[in-house]
C-alpha cells in the first residue's frame, strides 16, 4: 500500500486526468461515492470548503439525498473550485437545503447548523491546506469537536498536515477518515494519526501507472507481511529456520538478554546460541531451555550461524565485544541499544547487512540532532540515517519507520502504547534477528519484525 505526500497525490491525480483521459468530475464523483458504505445512519451535515475537498462533500450530500437521507450543507465560501461549483449547482437542483457561514457571521449560524446532526462530514480542506486555521475556520472546527455528532473527514481531517502529520493550529477530530488512491503520510505520522479515527482507503479510478510512480514509501500491514514472512512447510526442521547468535545481556542487565532471546525464539528461529556470562547460564536456561549458552571467552566461528543480534543489555561489555563483530563478522547483524553508541565512533563505513534499531534518543545522539526535530521528520530522518551509515535503520517509535539507503521505506501499521515500557525494544531486536537468520533481507526482516512486534501488542489489548 503506497504512502504519499499531498504533492505526490496531486501528480497522480493530474496524470490520471491529463495523461489518461479521466474527467476530473468523474474522479470526484467516484471518490465521494466510494465513502458511502462507511457512513453511519442519522441526520447529516456537510461542511463544504472552497476547494476540491468541498466538491467531494457536495457529491456526498447528493449521494445521501438520493438514498433519502436527511442532509444539509454548510458553505464556508461563496467562491468554489470549478468542479465544486458544478456540484453545488447539482445539489441545488436536487433541492438539498444549504446555508452559508461567511467571514463576519455570528457563530450562532454554525451552532444552529450543527444542532441535531448525528453525522458531520468534514469536507473543508483535506490535504490542500497550506496555512494554520484561523478566524471562523478555527472556530467552526472547535465547535465540531465539541459537538456530540460523529465526524467523518473526507481525505484527511481538516487542519492535519498531510505531509508530516503536524496540526495546523487546530484540527478536526474525526471518528472516521476516508481517503482515496493512497494513504498520505499525515494519516500515519503523529500527532495526525490520532485525529483520523478509523481509516478507510478507496480506489476511485486513479490510473495504475500513475500510482506505480510513487512506491518508495509503503505501509507494513498484515497483507504485506504475509507476502514476505517465512512460509511454514510440513517437512521443515529446526535447521530450516536459521541459526542465530545472541550477544546480549550482562551481569548488570541480564533481563535484556533474556528478553531478546525470547523475542528471537518466539520469532521462530530454529537454533539459538547465546554468548553471555557463564555465571548466568542457569538464569538463561530457566527462561529459555532451548537456548544454547556459550561463554564470552570462547572464540566464535561465524560460519556456524546465519545472523547475529548484539547490544541489548550489554552495558560496559559492548566496548569489548561489539568492535569485533563490526570488524570481523560477515553475517547480517541487528545492532541495538549499547552497541549503537559504537556506530557513531566508527563513522560511516558500515556493511550493508546491518540493521540499526535506535529509539529517538539514541538516533538523536548518533546524528547530533534534537529529538523533536527527528520526531517531526520521522521518514526523512530514517532515510538520512540509512544513507549516512549505508545500512537499514529501524527508527523505533510511533510509528516505527524502517528505511534503506536506497530510500525504500516501510511505515509500521501496528502497535500501541502497551509497548511504552522497558524491554520491548530488546524483544524487537530478537524478532528481527530471527527473520535475518531465516534469510529475509535486512529491510524486510526489520519491517516485518516491527509489524509482528506491534501486532502482538495489539492482540494483547
């Protein structure tokens, strides 16, 4: 599932219309009508802005009137887009009641309109908004948010920036958002994600060639994960599921080592060897009897494994162990927690089969950037880090963004605040390691690992 910016969506729209001959009015009609199956019953009020988002709202009003639904229109501008004006004339011809709420009007007009409505359709701005909401626009959004009605936003809640998910002064808090063609970045990035409610994506007729031009950023969801994750065969044995080496945990932080091991085992790794302090072997075997402990003094033969996980809970041991792995180990490797600090020290000469798994604080230290700046630009930050260190970066958070040096990105579509506790990152490192050991490429292993990790949290609720 493609995820695009508003500018990219405009290109898709334009190419479909000018390059492939689909009339803009037909596209608008298809888009709006595709929303109908998701709308709840009840009296409907449609808020209509000046652009094509308002045009979508006018088509929706007419489609609802066709079904005999009670519907009324509130126009916030006397000047509409060409397609919007055409649909306003059709709405008038259908006898749909309408009123205006213009600059200088008393807010009582808006309150009277909202009174008794059970569903409010937000067709004010969508992704076309380029400024903060102010004046009557801001006040109307506040009134909508305070009303008891359910709210459905067309394309994206008005006031949410479609590119970065930031709130432009104030934004509609929707119960449902129906968008068209592709998800927008603002649907998935915080805080915009919190304003969208339930998300529905419909296909109103954008040309496949236009859609294929923007496939660099994808959503990792159940459907995509199913196409990537290892298949289970009746004749499989433990050797088929990979051999994973864990370099995690320490006398000070044994729990991190245990959690990463449990993550890997539950991720399906076939054979797991844990290289950690010998005095902790009994603790390991109590929690994970299938794990095979070896002492850290032992020389490691890399050709006996398919992948490595290192860093979780290593503490001071990281300075001794991790440089050896970075220098001598040729295997796909998850670099987590304490091992990440050594990445900055080594500069930018890393091998491509590494997966770095920083949380915002760790990435901020590595890139010497404020965390707020990284959080505001999650996708760009992950891509920049991946290119800087020439390997996959799994930037943990809400949402987790996994990027490769080529600019290919997966945004995670699972997870919730249940994951906001110590140790969940250690589990994630183990899950990713299991998928690397099985043979998945680093980008897919990290993105699928993040999805399954988040899905477990979703199922726990």
